[in-house]
């Protein structure tokens, strides 16, 4: 059989994978915090017909003769650039301007942590701060006020993250109002209080290779073997991004680029199918020699 038949098949298979990636990007053009992907190709093994020869006996060198055997998908990258921020004017909507992820858990411990750029949060009937899937928002416990009256939190290396809660009552005092500011500090006012009580602070997490995180659905990511270890921090400090209250980060999908890639991919798929058709015609001519 002609090698071109299988090379064409490998091209169609690879471009179908790329089309799947493009379609998923377009489908998530309005998904909060979504990061687009791209498929990259690499050539497959080349069959050597003759090896290269160096200059000898007064003759010049001769290059090797190789025939490529097709193409394969080398990687599907996550493009982790920031998306545009959309104002919502909702108190429990947050966007991260810069580096970092919100940290979530399916219970009130550090087990099974996941990470997200989707800051659409809410408060359940028990006062837990949760995302749209009910995962708990993790943060730092309030410690004390320093000499200047600034709040201090338990956020040193080794400190345990806690699930942030705004209790509906404390010692019989009912909740009157609560507030989460742009730095992630959670505070609330209860009956009889003259000042807001500081309850905690939203934690941010970053990675040396955020593109290595694995998507697990629900706008969430989890650690992989190539993402690097999580580094915890606070909004606006030590290279972490700023938390913007009343905003949501939109998808970073560039529709113009995706539609352009769709056209190129479609034509490339068509060209590969044409190479299979042409190879088939050549084989047909070969078979017809017997007549």
C-alpha cells in the first residue's frame, strides 16, 4: 500500500482532534473564567531510503533521503492568559486581576482541594461561602489586630486553610450585614455590635506552571505532576493578583482567532482527504495494468 494513504489518514485524525479543541473553545466563549486550549502537531517517524554520505573521491556530500509517515498531535495546551473582566455589581462576585486561583474544597478541610478562576460565589442557609457547585471557599482564619489596627491572619507556611463561614448568629446575636472587600477580608455585623467582626480572608493559590493544571469540569482545576506545588498567598501581595469585587473574569477565547483556525483546519482536513483519494486513484491505475 502507498505510504501516502496512511499519512493522509494521520492528518485527518489529527485535524479532527484540533477541530474538537476549537469547537470546545467556541462552546465556552461565555463560560466564566474559562481558559482556551490549542492543539499542536509534530511529524511522525520518517523512513530513511538512503543515508547521508560525506564528500569522498572528489565528489561532494549527498543528503539522506527520507519519507515522512504522517503527523500526530504533540500537545494540547491550556492558554492561561487572563480574560476580560465584566462588571456585575454583585457583592459576592470576584475576579482576580493577575496571578492566582481561588481555592475550593468539597468539605471544610484541606482534603481534595481544587482551584478556579470563577469567582461567582454565594452564601448557603448555614452561612457557608460556596461556589455554584456547593464547593466551600477556603481562606485564612482571623488572628488578631496589630498595633496599628490592621487585621492579621493565620497565613504562615504550615498554617491550615479553613472553609470560610459567615454564621447566621454568634452567641445568640443575629447577623445584620456582612461584607467582603477587594482584598478578600470577610467581615460581618451582628446585633449589638458597634463594629464589623473580621471572620477570615479569602486565600489565593498560584503554581509555577499553571498551564499544567488539569481541567476537571465545573470551571475547576486540580494539581497534576507538571503543575508544580501550590503556593498560597493573599490578594495583591508577593506577586499575587488583586481581587476585584463586583466583577467576573470572562472566557479568554478569541472568537476571531478560533474561526480563522476553524477555516484553516477544515481546509487542511479536506486536503488530507484529497491525498487519500489521489492515492486510491494511483492504486486503481496500478490494478488496471493487469487488464
